C-alpha cells in the first residue's frame, strides 16, 4: 500500500485528487495540507510514502517544503503536481529534492504510475516538461556566475531587488515564491555578507555592483 499525502492550497484540488487516488487499490490517502508548513507537520504525524506537492502555496511554498522534507524526512518521496512547467520551477523543485514532477494535466493513470515509480526509487518527469529540463541543463553547462560573499544566484537576485527598494512581499511576488522563502534568503545573505540590517545589505549590494537597474 502506498501512503500518500496531498499538499495543495485549493481545497477542490485536494478533494478531487483524493477521490481519484481512493479508487486505486494500492493507494491510501493519509491526509491533505493547504500549504507547505502544514505538509511538513503532517508528514511527521502520518509518515506517508509520497507527498503530492503543489508549488505555489501561501506561508510556505512547495519548494521550501520539499527542502525541509529532504532534511527532516528524507525517506519520504516528493512528487510535484503543479500547473507550472517553466525551467525555473522544474529545476528548483528537482534541486530541492523532488523525485517526480508532473503537471496538473496528468491523468490518474500517470499519477498512479508516478507514485509506483518513486516508491521504487525511480525519478519521474512529465513528458510535457522534459524538454525544459534538457534545455536548462544545456544552459547550465556554461560556467555559473560568481557572486561576492559566497551568495547563491537566488540570494544575489534577492539582494539586488532589495537594493531596488522592494519589500519582502514585493520580492516574493516578483519571484513567485512565498514571503517566508524570501525571508529565509534574506537571513542567509545577511549572515554571508555580515550585514546587520537592510541598509547595510543595500550598501553592500551597490559596492559590489548588485544594485540592479
């Protein structure tokens, strides 16, 4: 029996998926979460085999939740199930630790097969997004830019947007992530560059040509 937790901020999606999965003899739905933070909490309580994870959710998005689960419950497989199939979403999910990536156009049979594959320790990528993965890997073959202070590309991007005067909420909207994820990036980049506050971080950004346009 494959124990599955569904994480999606839309109740109708959670209930609809639950109904579809309940028709599968070897699948048991053990719960539903409305955001990533609830998903992490329910994983600790229910210990599912697989989490079907949406990406865009309030409080804690699917990327951050997947990262947390990779550390806190590495035995649990995450299969992303989302409407997004762009390069950034796919690669961020896979780098965060997702073992599968499906779009919401996937059929019940495709979802069922994905569950079986990841439980058997295989990776599953929807054919609709495979081209994006190949293109992104090809683009990544060029040497990545180096940022001062050991900043990651995303941290440098957040710092640049801070220097442009954007609030955490505005940065979250620009990057299509949760505000909690932005706050996490801000805390990490503060520690790396030795900034005590936003003003010092902005000054650092302009000194190192990260102020944006």
